[in-house]
């Protein structure tokens, strides 16, 4: 008889790992996912669509720990409970309903980067490596024993979404590799030394505001960490917002013959982000956001160096 599971899942990792369980002949009795946030840019795969495509029961409760949901999980009679990039903590009452184990897949190499948006934080902090960890679930976030891990590199110009794509593949590989032992009750459980790790909270769009007085490498790390499809690193000029959607660190041998104050500047018909250490970001995609809804053409548009100059000159003359 195949093992039964209830799966809490969301995002690309949720969809990918759901398929791994199906390929591993796990009987999925119930899938719990979440409604998309209408204010969020949805660029990732739908777990609900994958579930429906396979004829699986899927629900999207507003409260993941409501009595109704707890009862639904109990009625599903799971042996195992899995959480794959589900965005809410699960209560001890729910965790107690899976006698053969409860497992979460987290987007970092635990105990490093416990908590929210670990990939974005890793890129922001200039890490050169991250990965994925399958661990047992406890009432404390990302604190259970480590079952399996897979690392991926963070290259110097990788954006967070590029790293996320690597981690998604690593998640699939990790679960596929350990699943037979997990179902047989023979998977290792290694210590998760929280004292040797780190914990980070959620990030909000406002956290993408650029401090141009910082060194260029730190500004570039922010740009990479929140580059689209995330909200983007930005700077404001009155009602005008400029989002740096794509950039690279200017080479050390690039000579800027003019003395610029830190901020967005144009030099030799190129857009630059001049930073506090004198180095600059070479900007290849700058988005202008007019935040005054009464202004014709309200919204977001890509602009070049000439358009940026015309805009800033009109601001200085107004």
C-alpha cells in the first residue's frame, strides 16, 4: 500500500516537488495551497493547476490553521505531511496528524538563512553559495533536523530569480534522491545547529530603496536581489520613481572624466548609477514610474539615457 500524504505547496518549488511525489507513487490525499495575492506579480507556476491536472483534491483556505482545515487534514489520514514553499507556518495540531513524519523544503543551506525570502537575502548579502534543505518540521521555523541538502552557486551577476531557478532544480533533485529512504523510514536526521546559523525576516517593496552613498558592490547586490520579477531597486525624484531593472558593475578600468555626485547620471550617452565609493553601475534597463495618477501616461515604462535627461531637465525647470 502506497504512503498517503497531505501536501502544503505554492510557487515553482511547490509544483516541481508535487510532481516528484507523484512520480514516487505517493498517494496524495489532499493539497493545500493559497490564493494569489492580487497585488503581487504572478510569474510562477500554479500548484492548484498542477493538482487539478492530476485530478487531486485541492483547497485554498484563508487560515492554514483553522479548525476546518485541521479537520480536513485529519480526514485525509496522512502518513506524511509535506510543505513545499507554502508561505504560512503550520500549527502543532496539524503537525501531529502525520504519524510518519512532517517535512519542509527550505530555500537555503540550513542553519543559514532561516526565515523569509532566503534567496533574496543571500544575494543581497553577497553570498557565493546557497541551496535547499529538506528538514523535519517543528513549531519553530526551519528548526527541525536536516534530512538532505543540495548546494548551488551564486555567480557574481546572478539575480535572485536566476538563483531561485537553480534552487528549484536542486529542490527536485533533493526530494527525488531522498524520497525512497524517507518513505522507508530510513532517511538520516542530522542536527540543525541554530546557534551556527542566521534568521532573516520578510522584505517589503520599500526595502528596495537605493542608498547611493553605499559602495557600488552593495548597491549592485541590492539591484540583483530584488530585480524583476521582484519589485526592483529604486530611487525617487519627487513624484518620479526610477527602477533599475538590469545593470552590471562598471569595470574598474572604466574612467569617468566628470565628477558626479552619487545617484543616477548620464555619461557618454550611457546611464550610470554612481555610488559612494566612486564606482558606478552601468544600467542597461531603467524603468520610469510616474506615481501621480492624474499625469497622462501614468504607469511604468522603460526609458533610455536621452529620455532620462529630458525628464530630469523638465523637473529642474518646473
